[in-house]
């Protein structure tokens, strides 16, 4: 690769970090070198240091390292603002995991901080970086299929019953702020970015007592409607519609959802202390250094997968044709019937976001998925929450175009 190699530090060596680290291990051709990692968990820092060097106990110490060009923030969502502030103060470009943060004012503050510091902020990682979604967005934008008429996105999985403390699920209102950014980013990228209003209802998950999913009606400023439907209660699995290909493009076991649901039901019957210890143990095993790290669930970020990644069905209706994903690209339905459009599989997911940030630095211009983009997505997710709580339609004020 001809581009200059840049140096990356990772703040928070947990599950999300393990997937980024896996990407960098498996794609040595990427123009990034991992040089630093920070976490209060000493054993994770030791394991990181043994493999890459540059182990730090906290974000401040990592950001003092002048060798680091950019940081990947993969700490818990409620610490993202604090870590953006530290990184920006030290002049580091920033990729921040989704959700950007949990509060709109905090998101706006992040954008302001990064603008003043002259660093790029990239709002990662969502399925809008997936190659088929990028291909759909480009086809719609080309105008070859006529005007965009509607976007319909459906996803069903076992999100609510993955191992994590219930407090983490509570902080994001179940999937709303954690998984919502995937859906909203996909719809905004295809629909042009500018959402006028949102109306939504949340469905409860009887197993955890948390929100288990949502049904949202989003309207763009252009008048184009989008529906976003999510159900993370481990019942129906969208992989069934993809020939049992899961979210990251790997094979998915039809028994996966029912097993997760019954396991979680059994956990919820335990005394709270024992339940939490088991949940934390399950989460820890997926963090960097753990036995399931980077291989967690079906979230391999497109590194090893045989098929395209997906975030459930995305059906895009245009004047002259309708698009949806196929296992290897897209299907286009027109008056001539169905045709398949091949889409090269490389460079989806976290690989794509690392490349987007690298290109931004090289070219000296803000990434596409910048902080303002991330705030606009967060606003829609928070609007979905507010709409479900107040039973009203919520107008958007901080939208930016794609
Ligand atoms: N787990 C996933 O599959 C996944 C996928 C996409 C995005 N995310 C996002 O990534 C972020 C992290 O989630 P996770 O699931 O990896 O959680 P996690 O708990 O596995 O990882 C968070 C890590 O941050 C560390 N940490 C805590 N306080 C810290 C501090 N002050 N400074 C530095 N590190 C600190 C923790 O010790 C832990 O190792 C969240 O915003 C989440 O929404 C997670």
C-alpha cells in the first residue's frame, strides 16, 4: 500500500476493541499500525503490551504518547465524551464507537471540541459501512433507478440476551441507542441524511424487563418515508431470510436464538449477585485477551466471513426498481424480473472505517461519517425514544445531508 502508515491507539480494551484489533491482525495491508492500548483492567493491558507494546492504564497516559496519530475509542458509551475531550486536547484524530454518546448535548459538545482542536471525529462503527449498503446508496444517488420512494429496514436477532450486565442494557434503553445507530445510519445514508421527523414505539422484552425492540416511522425532508423495525428478543432471526447467513456474513445456527433466550431466562431466575457474576464472566470472555475475544457471536466485522455482512433486510424502493441485499451483493427487481448485482466483499465494517479515517487524514478533509453525521444519527435514535415515551411525532433539528 502506497499510503503513509499511521499509528493507532485503542482506548478501552473490551469486546469492541477486540474486533478492531482482530481486523488489524488479519489485514496487515491496512495503513494503520497498532501502537498503544489503554484500560483500567491491568491483565488486558499486560496482554496488549506483550503483543503490541504501548500498554497504558488510562486514556490520558495513552494520549500523551506523541507517536499516536489517532485513537479508537471503545470504552463504555457513557465515557465517550470524556475520552474525546482527552484525545482532542492531545491533538489525536478520533474514531468513536457507536453510540457516539448517550445524550444530544454531549454529542454537540464533542463536535465542538474536535472542531476547536482541529482533529477529525469519525462516528463509527455501523453497518452503513457495509459494502452492499454503500452500493445501494451509490445506485440511489446515481438516479439510474429514478426517484427514491421508500426505505424499509427489518432486523430480528438475540441482542437483548447477549452476556452483559443489565445496567449496560439499561443505559442504552436496550437496543434503541445501541442498535438504533446501525438502522438510522443505513437509512440516512441511502435517504440523503436529512430526517424531518420520527415516530416510534418500543416493544418490551419480558425476559430482561428492558426495551426489546422498536418500530419507527422516519420521514426525510424530501418526503421519503423509512421504516425501521428491530426485535432483539431472540425469537425470529433475520438470518433465516439470508439462507442462515448472519450479521457479519458468517454461517448462523438456527438454534442460536432459542438457546440464548432459554439461557437468559435461566440466568434471570438466579439471585441477582450470582446472575451478575455470570453475566460479567460471559462479557469478560469476549473482551481483549478473553477466550471468545474478536470471535464473539457473529460479529467478526467481515474479516473471515464468506458472505456479505448485513443488518437485517434493507429494501429500497425506487421509481424504476426495488433493491435488497443478496448473500453476495444486491438483488434488483425491475419490470424485467430479478437480477443480481455483484458487490466486492472487502473493506466493510471496521476495516472501512479505518480506511475512511486514514483517507480523511491523508486528504486533509473531514470523514463522511464525521461528528455532525453521528450527532444527527443520535438525534434520530433519541427521537425514537422520546416518541415512544410521549406518543408523539418528534421533529429533528440537527440533521446533515449525506
Ligand atoms: N461489543 C460489541 O460487539 C460492540 C459492537 C459495536 C460497538 N460497541 C460499542 O463499543 C463500546 C464498548 O462496548 P464493549 O461491548 O466493547 O464494552 P466492554 O465493557 O467489553 O469494553 C469496554 C472497555 O473499556 C474499559 N474501560 C472502562 N473504563 C475505562 C476508562 N476510564 N478508560 C479506558 N478504558 C476503560 C473496560 O475495562 C472495558 O475493557 C460501547 O460504546 C459499545 O456500544 C460494542
